[in-house]
C-alpha cells in the first residue's frame, strides 16, 4: 500500500490518515492577556479569587493557588493561570482541541472580564 506523506513546518503529515504524528496531535491553542492595575497585592489577590469563584459558578472551573501570586484554573479542554505582580495581572489560557475554534470569542470575553475587574481607579 502506498502512503503519501509530505513535510510541513511542524513535521511530517500522513495524507492517508490525515493526522499529525507525535506531539502535534495534542497541540493546544493558547493566548495571554496582560493588564496593568493600581491595586495592592492583597487587593489584586482578592479580585483574582473573586474572578475564579465567578468562573467556577458560571462554567464549573476548578481553581487553586499554586503560590501567593499564581492562581491556576482548569476544566476539561481549558486550563490557565492568573499571575499577579504589584503592577499587572497576566492571564494565560490554553484551549483544547474542541474549544480552539472558540478562541477569539473566549479571548474577547476574558479580556473584557479582566478589564472590568482590574479597572484603573484613575
């Protein structure tokens, strides 16, 4: 049986089975949102905790503090973390295969959510 293959920038692709071999089959879509804020460390931590609790009640996300400045969250097909510093919050999100087509919508909604919660008081 003849197998047709060609090489893409990410590695060989088997045209017969139309799948990426190796680690490329589980590749996830990712995005990062960073926002400056003027909150104290404790206030930022409280806001991040409130955001995580809201996400848990709305979408069933599990969350936990990995250290005083990093709050991780996950659900089937989605994982990420809030990283807090004294001047900014960074949200990094990884989407599984099924949620990847919704990346732009989810990114926009999370961006709006972060903007609302960490709005500058200037």
